[in-house]
């Protein structure tokens, strides 16, 4: 199972939000590039990067994103999300060297967007982020909740040809209460690779995701607060028992 340490960027700094709320922010560093380099040194094979300002529509962190790509793209695989709501932004991310671009809001509100992107760029370079609040898909940086059920969106994009979905239970994100494994596992029969995000508190959560047959897990706050190390997380992602 892939293990993706997360770097969420807001106003140029590394932050984590609680349940996606902008007012509930914790800053963990002023240098996202240094964090990425540390993850690489500790054995990361993927890094999940999110531009929160672009997701919220309040700006962008393009200079920082460029720096991370420039330093890291040839050394590991990078995934970028946050406000990628146009073809140009997705192409730009891939041109920078990101291995995968995550489509969120555009997948939920524009039914033709995913098929067009798949036809142009291929499924290997794309994922759909399905962020759920009480089972319904949230959009525009989680500031609005749609009437679309998470499972229905997943079914539609998989039918379109999407091969990877990232499932987040917003109520758990940044809360260290454990991920919604049941919600993530329920999407597996649709046929896509499923990556779970939100709420991972330690290696036991990661190991449980691996043993449940999920394809990846994104972890943020637990790493930043020292609840587990990245080597421990990578070991758990291999379904290995604790040492």
C-alpha cells in the first residue's frame, strides 16, 4: 500500500486544518520545501501536496509548489491537489513534474470534466478527490456541501475511466480519531484504487488500512506531532507488524 505524507500549504507555510475549517489551523513550519526534503530523506516514495489557498479561492502558492517540484520530482512521486478546476491548471501541474493531479470540485460539479481530462491526459496521471461530509460530497475547499453522495460520485468517475480515488471523511480530517475505513472500503467494489485520507492517528490506523485492502493512505498531523515516524508509517503501510 502506498503511504503519502501530506504537505498542506497556506500563505507559504505548512499547516493542518481541523475538519477543513480555515479558522482551526495549526502551523507546523515555514518551509514546505524543507519538509519535503525531510520526507525524502526518511524514505518517502510519494508526497501529497495541497495548495489550500487555491482550494479556498483566496490566492495560490505557485512559487512554493514550483520549488517542491523542482527539488523533488525526479526523486520521488508527487501528487498535487487544491483548486485544480481547469484543464490549464492540471496540465501545469503535470508539466511541473507532478506524477498525479487530484481533481475535486470540478469532478463533482462538471460531469464532462473528468472524461475530457482522461481522454487528454490518461488515468495514470489523475485522481479524483472525494471529500465527504455526512456522506455528501463537499466542494470549493470544503466550504460548500453538494447534494451528491460520495458513492455516486465515485461510481460515475470510475465509469468514466478514473482508476484512482482519494476518499476523505471531513469530520475526521486533522482530528486524529482514525480514518473512515468502512467508507473507503465501500468504494473498492466500484473498481478503482482507493486511497484513504483523514484522521490517521498512528501506525495501527495505517496497518488497518493496508489489511483492509486499500491502495494508499495519506497522513499528516500524526507525523507533524510525532505520534509516529515516517519509517514507522511506511512499515505499517506494508502490513508489517509492529517491531
